[in-house]
């Protein structure tokens, strides 16, 4: 008998995965600790593929420990594929989990009981994937309080959304051609990372704008382009207002022009 596969998503701050394996011996665990660690591109590929290829994604947020950043992207990828998502959050029940998880608990024993029963299923269908050949509809997520003027400039050439209903994602790929994420200095918006995971699974390009001097490497592995620093808004306006097609030749020529105009290598 083939064991169902669980992807145990969460922080690496403790060895909690070992106790979960002991508690659930009738499941195979696709353990991210065994994924390739020598290159960030391979690590991201292994983690994100595992989150989309499992039978159940089990996300654990342990009380008193740091929350896993990439866990939110992995939840997004699993949601895009219609995979059953079980969250165990011992600190608080985030509204996001209540809208995208098939089951949300605050006690891991309740999750164990559900899994042992075998009576679990996804509450959501997979999101239909569409070819992203053009760039007309842009979804902005993250820290947008200082992005209003930038978005207004981009509205001259694009349809711009500044929010999306996480309870109704069926038409996400139809509504979004490209995702723009903005992180202010010292910040990472968890819901924005969730949408990065959805886009990764659906092959929707992600543009990461950040005020942080150092970009968290796995998030860089999800993005098509990264625009850091104080000029990121101006660069983004130039980029999107010139981007009409998603093919590599058209996109690359725009990026090369921006690289020269803004002298990226000297920033």
C-alpha cells in the first residue's frame, strides 16, 4: 500500500518534523531538510515542487518560534493546485489561513487525529492555469501605503488591482498577468508571500520591489526581476509601462534599457 505524502511546511528553528513523523507512521513525509541545499535555485525548486506534489500540505507554526517565511509561499502553491492544506498555528489564527486552508487548528493533536482518520479532503479546486503572453493586468501586494503615486502612473497603461479576495481564487490567472510585491525596509508581508507562491505555481511572473538591502534568497528565487532601493518605484513605472508582451526577448530588452538608464551595477 502506497502511503499518502505529507509536505511538512514550517520553520527550521526546531526539530518538530521528527515528532510529526513518529505520530503519523502511516504517511510518507517529503521532508524539506533533505532537499538540495547547495544552490538557492535548486532549493526553491525542490521546496516548491514538493508543496505542489504532495497529497497533504501540513503547515506548523510552533508557539514561541520564528514563523517560516517560505511557508506562506508553499501554502500559496498548494492552494493553486487544490491540495488539502492543514495549518496548525499555536500562536494565533491568521485570517489568511481560515480562508485558504481546508482545515485550520491551534492544536497539533487535532491535526493528527484528522490525518489518522483519513477523512480529509481539499475544500478547493485547482486554480485554472492560463498562458501569460501579454501584460495588461497587474496585482500589487505588500506594503502599498507609499505606492499610490506609482500605481497611478502605471494605471496609464495597465489595469491595476491593489487587493484580491483570498476566499475566491478561481479566476486568479484570468485576472492577473503579473504580480508586483513591495516590501518596505525591514518588512516582509506574509500575505504577499502567499500570492508569490500562487504565481509561482501558475507561471505568473513576479516583480519584487524591496527597500531591504539584502533580499531573502528563497524569495529572490520566486521573482522574475528584483528592483531594490529608493528608486524601485521609478524603475517599476518604466518597466511596466513599456512591458506589453511576456516573451523573454521583449522583456529582456526592456530590462537592459533600464539597467543602462538607472545604472544598476553602481547602486
